[in-house]
């Protein structure tokens, strides 16, 4: 097993809370992680039809049949069990009694917020981070290979090629989950929709334009996108709210949790095709933003991430709020440091009064430099943002 950063946080919280919930994309390693952290726990999977029927038809009997210390995988399939878990943990007052995992964030967290508020710690597991791959000696030497491969565990621990993994992943998980949740009548239109989203990574989420191109109404686009978000396929990066006396863009941007999946949706079949692709820059930007999320989620931290753009075109790719600090980050895929890398950082720091020492440029090269305008770091030397002084 390739060690996961989240292991330590899970062990710690299991000593303090009766329920741990773990959500993340399908095939991100949730089952392997929980079984490695809690090897003596009973494991039940609600993907198994007979077990799911037992939990749905007799939730009290199902919960009473379980020993202390249990992992319930895909727990969102039987939402009535959450009320009975509450009864049990209130009776026993044991910490670490239930570990609940799921790949549908909205459904799982809705059940927890209704019945287990104050009793459950919520954690998120995304596919491998570069930090985890590097520690295991598996990080590629160039970022194009990493963008193309993506970060799903099976690609690394089973050496499955991206060309074999992602088409099956899209068919078996993404489209299946959507059919189950939305009863999509025209799967072809949904397939077109998700590819349209992939072609817009790093762009404003224009619901109306996607609606016209996909041939469905805007409310359908909104509903489909919400399912992709709750399944950890896509997410929206919100705009920063403080205007510094400037008119700001408020529309969120589209990103995906995995660049390998985006490459597959775009029809990029080799690393070489990615090299000259017009979306290489946005894919690199997507990658750095998701690495930022992984850094935080895999340490049990909820990140506060935004972008900033005013009406004159000045833009910061990533803003992090952390402990009262504002960390502006420019993301550049080029391998050579250019003077214009610092232009927007200088403008933002000038109007906001933000210290220049907090500004960062993450780029496609290897150098690490502390410049007057900002800290410059290559993609392999990206700081752990939550640990900055």
C-alpha cells in the first residue's frame, strides 16, 4: 500500500469521536485506507445487494447485528441507518465505533447532518497527491506525464494505463451514478455535457452557454453539475468577495478533481498529444489548485480557496485564506520564469496592502527563488500552504 497522509488524522479522530465519515471519488482508495487504519474492524459494503436490502428494510436490526468497531462502505445507500447509529453511540459512548464511507458527498453528509451532528468527524480522500507519490518514489519527472496519468491509485499500484483506466471509469462510475441519481433519459446529451465541462476547465461557469451547446435547459445543466460535484468529479472555485474598491467578477470557475480524467474526456490519448494541446495551461492550473485541496483535505483541514478577478482583467489564479493571511498564487505552466509572472501579484498586493512576502508563483520549472515580488517555486517544490509562517 502507498501510504496516505490522511491515515494519521483518521487514527487521531477515532480516539475522540464516535463516528468518522470518509467521502471522496470512487476508486480514490477509501476502502484500502480504512482497512489499513482499522484492520481489526468488521467491514460491510452496501454495494452488496443483499446487505443493502437488509440495511434498508430493517435498519435497526442491521445496526444491532454489527459488532463494536465497524466500517460501513457506501453508507449513503441506506440513509435510515444514521438515526439508529445515533442511538447506539449515545448508549455506548465509545469513540471510533463507526467508520462510514461513501462516494456521494451530498447524500452521506445530509444523513450525518440530520442525525449525527456533533458525533461525526467528516474527512475527505482524493486520489494521490504529488506529496504521496513523491514519498513512494512514484512521482513522474515531468508534469505533463502527471497531468496525463492523473492520480487514481490503480494507475500507480496496479500499473493500469490511463488509456485503459479512464474510459472504463467514466462508463462504470460517472455515468452509472448519474443514471441512478437522475434517471437521465438521453445519456448521449449527458456525455456531451461532461465533455463540454472538460473543455472549459479554468473558465467561468456559463450555464446558459453550456445549455445551448448540450441541447438541454439551464435547470438540467445546474442539476447535472450538482451531481458531478457531489460525486467528486468537478468543483467550482468561487471568486473572492473583498473588492478593494474594484468591480469584481463573481461567476465561479469550473475545475475537475483529476486531470487524467479531463484528458480522457478531451480525447487526449498520449502524453505527447498533451504537450502541444491548447488546454495544457489550464490543465496545469487545474492540477496545482487540486494539489492545494489535497494538501488540506489529507491533513483534515477545510481550505478556503478562491480566485480573484476585477473588471479590467487583473486576475489571481488562486487565493488562500489561512489564519488571517491572504496568500495570492499565480500559476504558470511555462518552464522559464518571465517578468510578467509577477504583474498581477504586484497589482493585487498594491491595492490590497497584502505583504509581498505572501505572494507565490508556482510554475512548470524547477527553481526555488525568494524574490522581492514573490516566492517562486517549481511544481515539485510547492509549499505546504497551511504550514507557512
